[in-house]
C-alpha cells in the first residue's frame, strides 16, 4: 500500500514543477508575454468598463452623429450619435463573457464525455461517435441561424448552442489522451492498489489532458468570438446590446461616409483573437521540452558548403579502394551551440568484392557511419571532420561539413545502394512492389518500362520469390516481412551497384527467415562480386558473411581486422565482451523448467 | 467499391433524417407565436387561429413532420411564409451562385495550400517563417472581417472591383468573374493560411519516414519523391483539413454574400432567419447537410483511391 502512495506523491510533485517551469517559459517567450499582457488589458478594460466609459452603451446624442474624434468622443460617434469608445468597452464585456460561456459549455459536455468514452469505451462511446458525426457535419453559422430563427436574438442562447456544437473537439482530445494513458503501468498500478475509477480519472488522467485543454480553450474562445461577431454583423444579434459585431455592422452601413467606424471593432476583434491564438501557440511551445536549435547557425554552416566546391584530389595510392573513410566525425548541433558527436575519428576502407562488417551495440555510431557514406544523414547532422572517398573521388572532402549531395546523387542508386533494417516501413505503402522496383531502373539506367519490368521479374526470381508475377502486382501490405526484405534486396541490386550498404538487414526478421536472407546475401555477393558494408550488432552474422570487421563503441573505432583473426583472438576488451555475449556455441545454462516447478509447488 | 458507396450513402441518409428531425422539432417546438409573428400585433385572435390552421400549426408536431417529410421526398420543401415562393425553387436559383464560389475557393485553397505548405516544409528558412506567421494572422482575422476590408479598400475606396454584385442570369461571364473575385479572395485567405500550415506539418512528417530514405538511396530525385510519394501519403491528412474547411465555409459564405450583396444562399438565409421563416430555414439546413454528406463521400472515395489498404477492405 505504501508503495502505491509514494509514486502518487511523486507525480503530484513533478506535476507542479512542470507547471511552474512551463509558466516561466511561457512568460520568457516574447510572443507569449505579449499575448498575456494584451489579454490582461482587455479583461481589465471589460471589468472596469462602467467606470472607464464616458457614456452609457446606448446613450445617443442625436445632434452629433458620425462625428470625428474629439476631446469628448475620443474615437468619434456613430450614426446615432453614440460614443464609439464607450461602446467598444461595453462590447468587450459581452464578447469575453460569450466566449467564456461557449468554452465552459463545450468543456462541461466534451470533457466528461471524453473521459468516460476513453476510459470505458463500449456503448457510450459508440453513441457519442454518432452524435459527434452529426454535430461535426453541421456548419456552425448555419446552426446558429437555425437557433436564432427558433429562439430569437440572444447572445447567450447562441453561445450555449455553439458550445454544444463545438464540444466534440474537447471530446476527441480527451478521449485520445485517456486512451493513451489508460493502459499505462502507473494507471494499472493505481487500479490494482484499489483506487476507484473516479479518483484515477481525477488524479492521473486529468493531469494529462489539462494542458491540451487549456490550449484548445484559447483557440475555441477565438472561434466563438469570430462566429458571434459574424452573427451580429448580419444583424441577427440582440440590437439593444453594444457588441463588436453590431458595431462592425453599423460601420459597414456607413462605409461611404465614415469608414473609420469599421476600423475600431475590427481591430478589437483581431487583437483579441490574435492574442488567444498566440497564447495557445506559446503554451504549446512552453510545454514542449527542449528549446529550439537556432536556425541562423544552421544556414551559416550550410553556406560554407558552397565555398568548398573545388574538386580536391584524393591521397595518392588510395584510389583503388572502393570506399575509404578517413578520420570521419559526425555530430548534431545542440541548443546550447555545442555539437554532440556521434561518430568520432573513424577510419576504414572497403575494396571491390569485399564484405566489411561494422559491429557495435545500438548507439555506437555504426548506422550514422553507414548513412554518411550514402549521404542520407538527417538534415540536422553535420560532418565535423574527416573525409569519405568513393572509387577515387571525394564525396566528403576535407573541410566539408555536409555530404556533397551533388556528387552523391550521381553515385547513389547507380553504384552504391542500400538495404534497410525494417522491411515494411521502407516500402511506400501507396505503390505496388513492381512500381517501386521498376522506377529506379527507369530513372537510373535509362531503360524502358517494359525492359525494366522484365528485369524486375528476373530479380524477384533471383531473390527467391516463388511467384514473381503475383509479388510484382502486390502492395507492400500484402506480403510478409521476409518477402518485403527480399524485395528490398532485389531493389538494392537492381541497378548493378559496386557497393551495397546493408543496415541490420536481418534484425527485424524471424529467425528462420534470417538464415534464408543471409544465404541470399552471401550467394548474391559472391555471384555478382559486389562490395558490401554490413552493419550489425550480431557477431554471428559477421562470422557468417564478412571478410573483415570493424568494431565500434560510442562513436569510436575500437578494433579492425580480418574476421577470423578477430573472432579467434580479439585484442580489445570491448570486442571480447561483444563476442562473449553471443549465444552460439555455448553450453546451455540451467533449465528453466525446475524453477517453474518450484513456483508451482 | 459500389458496396462502399451504397453503405456511405445509407449512413448519409440516416444523418440527413436525424438532422431533419432535430431541426424540425427545434424550429417548430420553440417558436410559440409563429402566426402572430407573421400577421403582426394588430391581428385578431380569430385571424391568428385561421392562419395557424392554414399553416397546419394546429396539428401535432410529429404529424407536421411527416407531412413535411413526405412532401420533401417529392421535392416539395414547402413555401416561404412571407413571399410564398416555393423553397425548392428559391434554393435552385441561389445554390449555383453559392456553390460556384465555394467550389472555386476550395480548388484555389487546395492548390495554394499544397504548394505553399510543401515549399515551407522543404525549403524551411524564411518561407517557413512566413507560413507560420501567416497561419497566426489567418487564425486571428475572421474571413468576414477580411471581406469587409477588401470591399472597403479595393471596391469602395480604390474602385478596382464592383462593390456589389451584378450577377444575374444572362449577364456575361466577365461580370460574374469581376463580382466573384473579391468574395472568393475573402473566402480563401483563412483556408490557405491554415491549410498551408497543416500541409507543411504533414509533409515534414512524411519526409521523416523510412521509405523516403530508401527512395533516395535508389537514386530517385527529390522532386519525384515530393510530388509522387510524399504528397500522396500526406494527402489524406490534407483532405481531412480541406473537408473541415469546406464545412466551415458553407457558413462563412453566408456572411461574405451578405457583404458583397451576392444573390446566393446568404441573403436568403439572413432574411429567413430574422423573419423566422421556418420552411425556408429548414430548406437551407437540408441543402447544407446534403452538401456536407456529398463532400464527405467524395473525401472517403479519394482516400480509398489514395490508400490501397483502405481500398481492399
């Protein structure tokens, strides 16, 4: 019992900490601060309108209509001689109150309904979905017109109606959040420890939806103000009330005489809604962890690529290597201006027809190294040192801070290709497998579509697919993971590359399929005599396929050498650790069965 | 495919019926003194009773609803209580004007939002910042306020466009275009700024997908990746945004037409509402729901065409 109480206190505490830093971050953001100030001023003006306004909202001086601003009427008068400034102040009262009313109704309906639907689901959710699909198929203004026709002009009735109409937005938001949290372990723990559903919802789930709801409310208040003013502009509001929409309508009637009458209510509307929109954005930014990396730094770095366009000659005597990576460093700029290195001072080479394994655990920088050879690093990545050369030409020359895409685009797909790790996510679900095989051949080799189709069939056969015709016509979701990986391998060799980079090509597959895919890779490699860089964490795969191996840890190269040499006689401690974590060839450990029996007893 | 369409149409009919019941009961149950409203305060009690009988208001609500429904199924939506014009025929003359504007606005929004949003996603930098700021401004200024300023500045002050429409049957196309240019601009601004923002995030999200990296590794160019693969995958998200915008626009266009004095649904809706001309209001609600159902059906079909997984099931 005590164990379940402690984490609750902890969540409560982190909750407040997060909130207070979020508020501080919100006020630090100039746009956030500005929107808070603008809204505060508008609220204060509305609260003290009866004191601040020099005239009553409907006080009319018939002798002074459409007057220009002077010391008495600081913003002038309208066509009935009413003071514009006073009406603007009273209008802010109604505008703000109606927005709050609308949001309150929407929250009162949408939030509990979303909680229940998300937490329990079932019939309640099905019914709610029906109601929502009806509510969302109705344009707000048309509904408000209907309400007006039925109940007559009333700001309050129309805003309650609009609140009902817009409540699905809270419902959907809450339901999504609750669904995501419902099966979290800490909610399970609370349930197991005997807390009632009500207190779980109150304590754990409400804290999750609180922030999105505040953001949503800012937006909905803005929409409510817009639609309410629209209705009043049409002359369908309550004519006895001074509102911004009525003032707009009044100004529009006198647009030929005094167009400035339009300006003030329009400004008031835009300023209020704008402040709400900015506030919502600023809260969102404040809640998103991590500050943004400054853009100028990136563009400055990018600019220097252009300065470095001259073609440097590679070091003499290294031209014969298919790929040579020299002292490569890859890093990511951080918010504080530093650069986090993920690859540091890595050097190796691959020759034609050779299979090089890059081994390391996740986070060792092996994939980043592979992607820098392909020129497919994420946009934010920077080359922080070293060079890469492909077949005697630099793709990253000394001083470059990005891979030269111009040079790589001539090589990529044509001479160097790629087999990804996860087969399903690497095929575009919207196109057939045939299309995705044929198009690169048409683009890269310049052959006709029918010629490419013939080759694609042959390739599918080569990678061991039994019914090439059927697979060719299939969409990616219609084939198995193993088959998709075979398709990707077919794609990788389709344009007869000199080098294939395979990034954990078997990790995502079932064990039996793994062996088949490795067989396939080995067969293709020796038949086509292509160079392969095999990125893996698995020494079993390495011993199966590779000629040489490079071991990486924490972005650095630990050991390099002939695969048999390293397997038999690893020099570095890290390599030994990696090798000893292999399961193959080990004496079986104690059987699990006995412990099960113990438990059963 | 045909089964899918029939299923969606059937559920559309259910929604239509549900909305008609709701609207009908709301309109007729709430207003107490409809006949007196029409006749004015000077009418005697007998005159009011006679009028109520004439309009069928002395019958129970559900009887009236079924009378309305059976007539509506025959294409008769009743007549205006004030002008006696049949609702169906006034809708028939006005819907083309409104739908011309709404459809052209939606097409322009779809094209501009896609181009601007993709540019912001791909180029980042200043284009992206302009799109972000534009989205905030678009969210802040309601479309009808933009319309008011367009008409005040461009039509009334600078006289570049007609301030009120010259649209009527038989008027040359150039007059239609001149009359509709400003209203359409007023309708699209919020849609373009909001839509571009949404397309931008959808495109950025798609560019982070694994298959994009694989396409690049196969030597496919950036242009082809954007236009053939990324935009296609981002399209369902874009379509959802556009369909929501269109639903909103069916309301927004009412105000815009009022501002520009266009003979569309707008002025009819405003007059009918302020007079509580219930048959007309009912007809306008029905027309709106039908448009929404058709739009949702089209969006579903497009999504099915775009996504092979949906197509199969």
